[in-house]
C-alpha cells in the first residue's frame, strides 16, 4: 500500500486500485475507489459543494494511517485493508469489506452497532427505524398503498444512523440498499455499476447532520408564498367553466384558496390517448389565457399537469420524432412501448433536443399565464431497461432511471433561471433523487389509498424525506385512490394537513377532494383547518425560510429533541409546535410523546399544561387534532385572508407562552414579497427577531427588526398575547414606560397593543 497527499486529497494505492479520500468540511468526507484499469467518473448528480481546503493532519503508526480533521477522522488499516470513520474521537462506522463484484452487482458493506437505528433510503412506509429491511433502489409508483410500502417514488441511496451520521452513496444507478436484513450487523449497498463513491456526513446534533448533508447536496430555495396556501385540486376539472365555478364556490363559501390544479383534461377529453398533446384543448378550455387572468385577478394561481410521455396518438408525436426529442432503441429509432395511457415514447432529458423542446413548451405555457407545474409519472412510471438515452444512446435506462425526475426538475429550475430569473418556480414532482431540493422540487407521496392505513403512513414518509433534504414531502390530503366517502377520515387528514408542508387535497373525482363539495359539518371543520393554516402563515413562512438557510426540515422527528428514535406519531412542526395526528376512526384519546427539551408544553387550543419528558394519553375532540406549543415559544400569527395575495404583516398577533422554566428563548418573523427569487440574498427582506426571557417573578419580550439593504421597512403593529399568566401583573412596561394591558383571569392571557412602527425595536417587561 502507498499513500500520499495530493492537494486536498489523500491518495492510497492498493493491489486492487486507488482510493481517493477528500474532505468537504470537518464534518463531510468522501471516499472514492477506482479499480485498476478504470478511469474515475467525476460527475456527481447529487453533490454541489466544492471540496474545501480543510485543516487536517496525516500520521502513520503501527500499520494504521490516520487522516484527521477537527471533526471526522479517517483510519486506514493496512493489513487487512479496512477504512473506518470517527467523529470527534467517537467511532461512527467502518467498511466491512471494500467494493467487490457478486454476480451482476457491485457491493460494499459496512459494520453496524447492535443497537443502531437506521433511517433513509428515500420514501418508504416500514416504520421509523428501517433497520431489518432490504430496499430496492428503483423509483416506482405504488398505486393505492396504505400503512405499509417497501418501494415508492423516491429511492435515495442514503442511510442515516441514530449515532448521528449518514452515508450517502453517490451513484444514481439502480440497485439495493440493505439495512441489515440478514440480521448480522451489516449495511450493504449493491448496484449494477457506476461510481464507487460515498460520503460520510456527521454532526453533534441531528440538526447538524441535516445541515451538513444539505450543504453538500444543496438547499431548497424558498417557494412562492402562495405555495403555503390552500389548493383546489382533483382528477380532474374537465372544462374552463367547471374550473371557474370551483374557484367561485371557494370564494362564496369563504374558504381561502390560492391555486387551482388542472389534471390531464386540460390537454384532452379522455384519460387515455391524449398524453403528450401538451397544449390547451380549445373545445374544453376555449379561452385559457382569459381564464387564468381572471383567476389571477381573484388571487388564484393556475397549476397544470405535465408528463414526459408522448403517445403515438398525440398531436405532438410527429413533431417529437422529427425533432429527435425521444429516447431510442439500440438502432437509434424512437423507442415505442405500451403502458396504461397508450402506446408511447419518452422525452429524452439526456439529449439537448429533448431538453430544449420540453422547456420551450413550458416557456410558452408560462407566458400564457400558467403559474406552477405538476410533473407526474416522472419515475418514469414505465421505463424499459432496453431503452437508450443520450445523443448517441450512450446511457441505459437503468443508469438514469433514478435521476430522471431529478433532471426534469433541474430542466424547469434552470429554465426559470435563464428566462424568468426574478421568479420562484413551483415544481410539484412525484419522483426525485439526492439533492432534488436545490431545484425547488416539492415532492408528494404518490397515489395513496383513501383509507385510515393510507393516512397512518404519511407522517413517517414526510419526516424521513425531510431528514434526507426533501422537506416539502406531503400527501394528497384526504387520500387519492378509490371512491371512499369517509367524512371523519377526510377531516382528520385535513387537520393533519395544517401542520405539514403543502396543503393540497386531491383525489379521484368520484368523491370530491374539495371541502366546498362536502357535507355541511365536514365543510365547516375543513374550513376551520384551512383558516388556521392561513393564520399560521407568518410562522410557517419563517420556518420555510430557515429551511432555505440551514436545511432544517419543517416537520421534524421528536428524536431531534432527544425523543424516541422510533416514533412518527408525534412530531415537531417547525421549532415550537408538537403535533399528534389522529389516525384511527372514532378515536377518543391519543398517546402523545412530550419531549424533555421543554419542561412544559401548552395545549394550543385550551392552554392546558403538560410536562415534558413523559408520554401522556390526552383526550381527542372532533374539532381539531392534539397540538401543543413549547414553553417560551414566540409564535407570530396573521389575520386570515381569502388568498395570500392579500396577506401582509402590518398587523401581527405575537403569542408568547410564558413559563418560568423557559428561560431565554427566541423566535422570528421573516417577510419578503413572497415572489422574488433569491429575495434574501438580494437584501429584499425584513426579519423581526423575537427574544423571550422568563423567571418566576417576571418576563421580558424583545423585538428587534433587521431590514435588508434593498427593502422598504413595513410599519408593523403587534397585538401581544402572553399565555399562562396566573395573576394580574404588578406592572407592564414598554421601553421603560407603563403601558395599558388587559388580563383575563379565565383564559390566563395578558394582552396589549404595540402601535405600528417601522423597523421596530422594543422591549416589554412584565413584573408578576
């Protein structure tokens, strides 16, 4: 074995080939193996962080080579050859054996500790701790899945460990990720070929692991603000008249709505035979530009479905053939095959003709008024192994299958950067890969069954995808598949929907997904949930901003706060909300895991006090699911509007949850115009920073406003509501002067008004 430092990399020569070990930071290290006689494949589809010059030392002692950074240390034992990783002196993980070929697959194995829990491998529903499963890495739809699914639309070649590290296998080719299914303490990665590169990512806390992984693979840009509103959607609206009527019914029923989503009838009257038309059906939608303009005037955006399949019966088939848009067979002719929707070809994203053709269709639709994109069937749903991609057919289907959806999102994101650089795209997609978040991808969990089992799997799917960088994973609220009418299930799913990333009820049309078409009691409960969603816009948008800066997901497992590794049934929404969805019919009670990170949690609706660090069974009511707020939280809420177009932060309700145990706490309200790409980076923003300080005898609330260099500050007034104030305060002072306040003995809420000021800096002191 030979070893030498080459710039920032350590190169190790062995009988089998060369190992290259390089650091991206003190917490991220990459190992690549190049077998003898092969050339390194330097292209990563996941990594965007350039390797850095990281301070490190190299020492050799007793047949062991150690490359040490301030965080990760890589140990290379010469005899037998073995690579292991430590973080700040603590062992993380070690290779069991180097890469080897077994039949048609290339494999690498790692040794696991006996009690290590494992997460990752993309979107699955197998239980939070996924150890014991063997997962196929092949993006595939699972129609009508319920509480359990081994394989779904996002398969990410990544394992995260309860020891707070992750291994990301930097290769999109199909294969398997085995989380110790043989019960012999082995994590194994198996693939048909491609790069032999993986990264080890470590951190002190879960937040650090996620931050380090998203710094490696890219952060999610902040979506447009309307994406945090309510969507009107079904499969599907057949005509322009129907689309207009649905939006008008939301407005008449005073149910807020921000977008209407058009399924495949916008380009054809039938489900089969028309895919690939990708142009308005002028009989069904005679005036699409006028319709979209009228909807926009009501504050409602139009989102349309697109698919990468061009049927031989579609109006664009000949054009796609002539322009060399399609993936080919071995002879270079368009590869044609049958699937559910008809006889088809597939747009080839790996040749410039395919990309240009597809983007120009998007560009023309965008210029006509379309505001957002739904990319469906992007696994791709049917993708024969014999199909070839690339200008010379140089790429096999199985080599790019798992990055097809990823590169489709890239096409739209890069198109916006080129042609609409000031706008934030909305890209709803059913399949993706490591790092797809950096293109602004909004993933959803596919065609889930309308059943209690379908609802039960959704928290795990969203939480795990958030840990893997894709923080906007969400479900078709109410469930998609089958014409099941269950008002209780529908309401519980929408009540959960308030506290997950995207609020988008969607289903087959036999039973309506939209609350405006449901029974009165159901509609009323759904309206309450949607109005709460809009009231929470300042909190939710600020959490989304944090995600864009740090990668921290909006939905977080309680293990992020030291809670149980295996629990998905109780989770954190942003930093301060604890949510326990009701996922069983007729439930009268719910077990809630209260993390010990707060000594006290308050019932969001009643104000009742619950101790942290215990599991407690709480009663359940029909009107809402159990939701709790951390002691010391500073939660900004807004006046409910019919559409986010009318949202502003000139009048904010700031809720402070007082408890003497809370000590020093913080919160924020991030604001920008909700539409401009990279608004924060351009200085077009404002952030109100909130600080709380609590003791037994008094509490203080500080507000300090940070104004971006290119932003006109907003004159903002606050209604401050302090919860859990047991007695009338002795005095209340704002910036050292007595100020009027109102204390309610029954609700134990102290309320006062802070008059509107630009760039407010204020300090409220309350002596108890």
